């Protein structure tokens, strides 16, 4: 696949590319799995770094439009072409095409690196750093792929069955002019003018000396449409209601062998002038060239200018891409720019208070499922959006029966995105309560303020899934509550085992030496018992105790019996007394 695909994607032959960029961008494969999937005509939906991802309902551009709308209007200017970048000491400034000069101390540039190097009349020795023969219009040594992008809008609500649940399709074959087709309407129904009445495709045609294309836009359009029909991406006779195209001279930065040497040589020279060249083509690093990376490249650059770096290091995104690509970088809601400046030995003053991201609360819904329908997640979404304060949420569905390992129809995938549903493969031989314990053990350090533990069979009419049901219960008892039938006694026949196996863990978790109680009254092994608990309550019990509970209920020989005992006593680990108070239990009957 890779050998014919690489030049079709506009990149040089593989021997001209470095291996640094691969990192987590290219998932590892097992030949046996590939062969099995081909024979069985089966997808591998959990494979690769982007097997599951979030996508804004109105498209990625909506993110940047919202961010731009929050910027101070007096500090923004659009459609101003830069004619030159002046770098003489005491007179650093951007010269705009209309003659305006914009002075700067530090400059963050996202223009393509060769263009920047050729825009410095006071530093003529830097322009030759851009010179080379990459075969492109800029005649530079920085290799890139030019991308011709085509958008096709199609009438109707029925996409070909082969594209049901598909996001990207790659084409290594020479018979097609394009190398990738994206079923964009599968990302969100809002990506077309008439949601659920139309669907759309986004097509990419590379252009480089390794993959020349016709200069005529009409000819290129015709070849794209012909290839779509031939490949089955566009049904014969489909009604195309719109077709759009755009040529992007700078489409993809190519990770060629000498790239880092060229990029870092230019970077050292530019930073000595107070210029940071960052962004997709400012940094020229494919592995950190996506939108999220580009945003962090800017954040890191500003931190470097003002404070000499950040907690992640000096411009980690630019300098150690493969390190940041496997990290989750948390946002510091409480940063103090004045303190950061003092710690860095800088004399900065800040005229206005910093603009911070809003700290939103979050709830986790944790479910154990087999093949139950996802309609209940619609109710969860309605509960969450009805809360008086905007609240983030995630539904973690631990799926037995292999339900998380199969490709789902597109409407179900759209529902997953809309309802913030994350499917996690789970051993169907394990009891339901093991899924809850696994979630606690895996997310212990980062649990949100509220965690809701849901069984497979919550009645559709339950107040738990009503707009004010759970929020009302939290007002009455913010740290713990249960839903289901009235509490019942754990059978006496279980007491000895409970005292021997689970009560020592209660003592560890509650840091208590109290003897095992005569009676334990809890929810029991009912199919509809649900709980909520605050993160504070969960973390009051050491992680080692939760891990021990998970191991106990996962034991093949005794796990089921232990899970039954735990169903009667789960509330104790959530900080309640052995006899669960009836007032903390809410009925599923409205």
C-alpha cells in the first residue's frame, strides 16, 4: 500500500523521507489481523490513533470563529498583506502593502517558512536558506505537497451502503486522480446545507513533481467526478447539487530526510531576531501540523517569548513532537502571568487581567452494556443540556458481547457523537459491577465532580433520566445517592464470606477497625440499581482498594459470588453506613 500511495499523496519516494514523523501517526499492524479482516470482509474499528475522535457539529472552522470572536477587536486586523519584515534593532516592524508599519518586539509568524526567509530585507543572508529545488512554485528546499481540494454535495439521504460509517477512504491505485476521499457528512449531519436530505464528499488531489495533474480546472473536475463514479464513491445517476474546488499551494509539509536540519537552522537564525516561525508551514513539521498542534505551537511560542518556556518545557510541541503526541496537556485555569514573569526573571507588565477558559463542571456516566439499544443516551443528553449551568459530560459504555469492536451504522455513530458516547471493549463474562470498578480504577486521578453508575436496564420513564431528577437528588445529597427499589438485607448465608473477603477492604478503604456488622442492607443484585457519587467520595477510598475489588469480582471461580455480595455493600465503599438509609434511595417510578 505505502509504496504506490506515497508519491500519489504528493510526497517524495519513501527513501527520501525521514522516519521521525511516524511516531503515533502511523498505527502498527499485525499481518494476521489484516489477512483475517480481508477474508471475512470485516473492519477493524478500534485500530489506529484516530479510531475515535470528537468533531464539532458545525465543522472545525466553528472553533476558530468562536475564538476569534473573543479576541479584543482593537488588536485584530484582516486582509493586510505583509510586504516586508524589518529587523533593525530599535526599528523592528511589519511593513504592510498599504504602507502601514506595525512595530514589534517579538513576532509570531505562520506564513510558510521560505516566504518568511525571503521577506527580511535587513537580513539578506537568510534568503539563501530557502533556496533549493523542490519542484514546486516556490523553488525552495522545503519540500511540500500542493493540494487540490474538491467538495461534492449530493441530493438524497441514502449514501452507498459501503460508505455507511466510513470517514476516510484512501486510494493507492493509479487509475484514480485522487488519493483520499472523505465522507464529510458522516462527521456531522450539519456539514451540508440540508441536514439528513443531502450528503457530501471531500476529495483531495495531490500535485507535485512526483504526481503532476492537468492545469485545467475543468479537466481536473471531470477526472475527479469520473473517478468517484468508477470507485463507487458516487452512485451512477446521483444528483450532484454542488461542486466546489480550491487549489492550496501549501497543502502538506513533507517530512523529508534533511527537514530537521533545514528547519532548526532557520529557526535559530529567526529567533535571534525575535521571530518565531510556527504553525503548519511555519514549523514545517507534518507530525505536529494539525489544527490542535498549530494552536499549541502558538501557545508554546508565546510562553517562550514571555517566560522562556512552560511547565511542558521550551516549546515542547515544536522540539519534541513525538513526546507531546502521546501526552495529554492540561489547561492551567489558575495561571498567574505576573508570577510566571517573576519566576523567569522577566520584567513584564500586563495592562489587563488574563482571559481564561471557563472552568466547566463535568459528569461521567458509566454504563455496562451488551447489545442494548442506545436510545437511553438521548435521555442523558437531554438531562445534561437542561442543567441550569453548562456542564460537560461523557458516557463511558463498557461493551460486552463484542459490541465495541464492530463498525456501526452511520446513524448510530452520529448518535454516539451527539451524546458524547465512548464505547470501551469489555469482557462479557465479567459481572456488571466489574465495569464500574474498572472505570474507577482507570480514571481514579481524573474523575470529574459527579460520576453516575448506570445498569443496562434503566426504565425509560425513570426520573434518573428526567431533566430535574438527578440534579434534584444532588441538591439533597451531593456526595451519594442510589436509584432502584427499596434497600434489602444481604442474605445471612453470605455474611461469613462478606466478613472474610470484603469487610477487610472496607476497613482499609474507610481506615476503620470496626468489626464486621451483623446486618448489611443495600441495593442488592437488582438489574436496575444505579448510583451516583462525587469524585471526592470515590477518592476517599485508596486506589489500591478499588483495584482489589476489581480483581476480586474478576476472579473466574469466585467473582460472581463476590459481585453479588458487593451489590449489597457498594454503598459502604461510597462512604455510607452498613444499613443504607432509605432516604438516599430514589425510585425509578415517577
